């Protein structure tokens, strides 16, 4: 782990590592530009259309890496004795498929690929938290890029984006399986019957909206806390960094895997509930 150096304070170091490379319309200067806290251009000064460039770069890049890797393994797959990479990929696919079969009891060819994509993609994004926090930002600074957060799941915009994508699928399959009338009836008449329609609507809508929000905030909160601990460790003397960072990184492997698994399982559960006909 690299240290924070002698030229910045601890608060400046933490603030720098928690700032996304943001590009957007800056109202004060009436220009489209990147965030630059040193010159007073703060992330909160941008409007709604601000983009976290680093989040987009790393999330899309890791998604393309996932597609490339699995396609490469699939193209080279053999019915004979599999190689180590084929065996590894097949183990992941079987693991996801077993979870889908145990939770989702309907015929839908989208669910298993969706679950696999969610699990592997989120795992890869979480895995970036194990890269020493100063390495890539240091190289980015050498190329003139002042900010670089490499863990997309520490950005609530990324986790909310994934969660609301799942939410739209929940609504889509609820309407597809039950029809618009059936979906609205489920919201209006459950769980207390038609005489408590306003109360039913309130409960069901809150419960429906809580699904994507809880999915997003659970993943974001756990990964953000993990990143913050790595940042705090990096502020310690060099010998203490190695003493603490290695055990925390080993423990964090469990956290990043578990968070990807939870997001995947809850997605399967919510989509199974969308297919249920009450």
C-alpha cells in the first residue's frame, strides 16, 4: 500500500480518494468541464447531467472483460478433460444454475443468464477494491487525470442503476404474467382485501419500491465501508499498512463475494415473486 505522502493532510487525502472523476455542466463558469476541487470546482456544483466517468469506465470495461472471458472459454470448450479455466467457468455456471433452479420454479430463459451476469459482473467490480488504493490513481495523475475511483460499486449511482434495472424487470414480468389488471389488483387488494384499498396500496407500493432501494444501498454501503477502511489503513505508517491491509483484504474477499451472491439471490427471489399468481 502506498502512503498518502507529506504534501496533503489526512482529510484532503480521504476526500481525494472519495471523489469521482465527474464531468458535467458547471453552472458558475457556464462550461462543461471535469471536477477540480483544487480550483473550487466541486462535484456538487454540477447539474443533473453530470457523469461519473470513472464509474462508467470501470463498470463497462469489467462488463466487457466478463463477456470476452466467458466467450473465449465457451469457444474453446471441450467435451474431454477440461482445462483449468473451463473448469472454473463451468463451476460458476453450475453454482448459479443450482441457485436459480432452487428458487425460480417457472420457465423463463432470461433468469439464469441474468443471474450469472449479475453475480460475475458485481463480483468483478467488487474485486477492484483489493487493488491498492494509490496505485491506479497515481498512474492516472501522471497522465493528467486528477481523480480515479476504480470500484464502481462504491458509487450509489452504479448500484442504484443496477437495482432499478432489476425493478423494471420485476414490474415487466408482473404485468406480463398477471396482466395490468392482475398487477394492479395485487397492489390494491393485498394483503387486507378490498375494504382496505388505500392501506393496501400504501403497503404494497412501499414494499415494491423498497426492493431496488435495499438492493442498491446494501451493496453500496458494504463496499463503501470496505473502501473507507482501506483508505484509513493507507494513512498509517508503512509497516502498519502491511500488518493490517493483508488480513483485511483476505476477509474482504468474503465480503465482495457475499455481496455479489446476495444481489443475485434477491434478484432471483424478486423475479420469482413477480411470476407468482396470488
